[in-house]
């Protein structure tokens, strides 16, 4: 079974709005990563947050991590049509370092 | 250009045939991975390799064979293809064993088995 479960499965918003996606996981982790996948392309790494960090920013991206709840969220602010993609969380488990476990992803549509 | 490339991008074959998917990276990354992506399952790890001549099973290895004679290449072979192996296959690489490094993905091979 997958370590990460993402919510919602699909999200549709207007350009300029914020988009929030959530990821829950089951076991303790070393870090959690977020990836983006454009249609027909491979995954692209966005941001990594370590287990001892609570929040991290990169441009319009903000990631939070709550290890007590085993959850993370990815916030994209001021979304653009180009942000339309699928977003995946991936966990590096403490028990099996190095092999990422991917969630099923959130499909984001940003309407112009 | 530097990067990770997969070939072919699309492949149609028949049940029982052998098919090999190629993966080549130019970074000299030690670690390489093969995933399959299916609706409802996300990405699942098939095999990975820590270095040339070192490979290990992932979550769904049955029906697949890998080799790594050179650092830059990591081919995936389906010895006798089955319809359940219809999927999109992604190769990825990473510079180190540690999971705190990003993985770099190819653009995938869309494989259909009739």
C-alpha cells in the first residue's frame, strides 16, 4: 500500500487563487518531498522538507509538515494556468532510507 | 544535453513477447530507479540500483529483469509481457543513497500490451 495519501484527488480553481493539497503518511520519515508532473512528462522535484522542519518556502510554494499528525500540505499562492499539473508527495521513511514512497497525487487545474 | 532519457517513448507489443525499455543518464548518478505509474496506484517502485552491477527489488518486481553494466544505463526488460504490465514506466536517478536528494525523472515510456 502507498505510504502517502493525497487529498483532494482533484482540484479546480481560477487563476490568481491559492491551491492547497494535503498529504498523509503512515510511518515515521526522514523527509517528505513534493513533485510536479505535467501531462505526458516525468516528475519534477519541487521542494523537500526534513522531519525536523515545520515550514518551508520556495517562491510561490509553501510546504508545512506536522509529524505528530503525519501530514503535510503544499500551498501554491497566486496560481497560474501553467501550474496545471499533478502534484505528488513522496516520503523517505526512517525504516527504509533512500526508497521514496509516492502518493497517488492531486490533479490541479487552474483556469485562466 | 545533460539529463535522463528514456526510449522508446511509446511501445505496443503482444502478450508473451520480450520487450526492453532503455534508460540513460548523463550525470553519473549512482542510484537509478524504475517505476510504473498506473491510475489508482500512483508510482510504484519496480527495481533500483545503487551502482553498476548492484540491483535490488522494489515493491513490484515480478515479471521484470534489470541489469546495470554501466553507470549511465539501466535497462528494464519484461521477459514475457502480460496485459497487466500495460503502464507508463519511469526511470529516475539520484546522486546518492540518501533520500534527502531529489530524484530526476525521464519523460516515461508508455507501454501497451495487447
